[in-house]
C-alpha cells in the first residue's frame, strides 16, 4: 500500500488553511500545500499533483463540487482522490458528494489533533478496497 | 507543538474588527451572494475554533443572505442586516482567544 505523504487543501479562508496546515503538516507529518480557490488548486495540482485533495464545499466563484467536476475532466487530475471538508455534511449531502466522485466527507468543525488520523484512515481504506 | 494554533486563534480574533467592517460594508449592497460567502467563511472558522456565540451571530447574517439569494436577489437591502451587524459587533467585542474551545483544548506548555 502506498503511504500517504502529500495532501493538498483548498479553502477560501486563510485561517482555515493555516489550521489545516497545522493539523496535517505539524500534527500529521504530512507534506501539505494549500490553495485559496478551486481555480488556484487546478493550476497548482496540474503542476504538482498531490496524492489526496481536501476540498471545502462552499467557496465563491468555484464551489467544491465545481472544482471536483473540473478535476474529473482534466486528464492529469482525474485520478486524484478528493475528500470534502464541509459543515454541510448530513447523510443526504454526503451521499450526493460521493455520487459526484468524492472519496469521503469530513465534517466541520474539524478536530485539528485528529484530522490526520481521519484522513489516513480514509486513504488506507480506499487503498484496501482498490487492492481487494 | 500547539503554538501555531494559538497564533492562528489570536490572529483570527485580532482580525475580527476588520472582517466585520468588510461585512458591514457588503451588507449595504445587494450582493447577497457575496454577503453569504463572506459570512459563511468567517463563521466556518469561528466554528472550527469553537467560538460559538460568534458563530451564531454570523450564521444569522449568512442565513438572511441565503434567503435573499434563494428569493432571486431582487429584494431591496434588508434593514435587518444592520441589526445583525450590530449584534455581531457586540458579540465580537467580547471575544477573546481564550474563549475558543480549541484554545482550551490545547495543553498549557511547560513554563
């Protein structure tokens, strides 16, 4: 199984990006790159694809779903797994996001000390499903 | 290990007056979608930091803006936004980094 080492986080709030960087980078020892918009993420990921992308849902100009759709339409990005990080994560919404191609949904508010474990678990489960 | 989290919480609280002024200015416009996004953004972080009173005050603005968006956005500027902003200012004035549940969850470093 490939270990998770490099994640990208997309959120329009600068404080949230810093929290994600601490939660995954400092607490989780992952390499983290952050983007402030879907458009910035598409450009950055094309240049340097992350293993996993954490996407905020409600962002101006390009929502998380719009960003996911754009990734799935781009050959270089279509296979990068996406996890939505959103406050709008009831079961109906989560089902909708998975149907759109998201690997999983993590609810906000995040727990900074636990997020890296949640993300690694999602990654490992997905890898095990692929291998079996 | 949690110094950066403390700095983020302090930075967020320090920036609240400016955020509220930006939001207040937006609430003078009819750009309800932008009001919604801005309130949602600031609220989302308040929620993640565990600043519940602030989160509730911002939620009121986000919900009002969303209602305008869903109604088609043709309505005039709602005077209730001014009340929401006034309440937000009162709540924000009392917010301290140590009110954050995330701050409280961070163990005090050894002296």
